[in-house]
C-alpha cells in the first residue's frame, strides 16, 4: 500500500521477493494516477495495481494507457525486472480502479466498460464519507458495495474491496479479492492480545 503508510515505490522490489518466496501474487495500491509512478511499480514486477479515487471513464482510460505498452497504451518499455518475465510472465498487469467516491459510484458502469480495466476495487470507508453515509458498515454503504459487485459481475469483471470491519468481512465470499485489514491494524491487534 503506497497510498496510506510509509512505503515508497522503492520498497516494492524487496516486498516482491518475499511474495515470490511465498508463491503469492503481489498487487500494489499506488498513491495517485501518476503514470510515471504506475510504470515504476509495474517495472518492479508486480502483477497489478490498484489505483485510488477513479471517478470517470476518462480517468480509467488514462490509467489503462499508463499500464499497457504501445499500441494499446503509452507505458514506456525499459530494461526492468518485469522485462525479465520473472514475475508477470509477460501478461498484462491487472488494473483495478478504486470506486470510493460518489462520482466513482455514479460512473462505475462507464469505468468497467473501458478496455484494459479488469475490474474495480471498492473503498467503503472513503465511499461512506463521500456519500454522507453514517459509516462503512451502514446499510447504505453495504447496498452501494453490493450494487458495484452486481455491476462488475454483469460486465464480466472482477471485484474487490477493503473490509476491516466484521460486517464487511461477511461479504468476502461474494468478492474475488478482499483486503481483510492493514498490516498496521493486524500488528496492533496482535500486540494487544499478546499483552492483554
């Protein structure tokens, strides 16, 4: 997670080596829509990126262009770890725009229709704030999350979301990808149990 926390793009290669040893795919949430940052992270060899606060088809098209090489996109080619085929095997990276604002929710069908978009990842915490819902676990937020799941399925795309709340975790079987919680929260909870 390069958006929240202290990690930088330069930290990704070390984390990637750990993921490879555990035979786990690695997705990186980038901090912005910046094409250079996205390219740098993909060059490190991750299997895909999650991009925050995507609110329109135009933004989704720009992100797809940043992830794909010509002629389908504008991603620069270079001698990087990903060029060795160590991780990705030459496959296109997974691209999951985050739906986490009122505008993103309004335009989710258009976002899902963009070539190069593999699905969406819902951020229920920011979505609830943006929509004025009481909390990420409120019925309104759950309904919005289920709505996005339905639309993604209709479009033949994958869907994921950030959980970190028991009510949201209950929806995990309905999604393809779920971030159960952050490493910081897991560490805090583990320490609390250890010293309880």
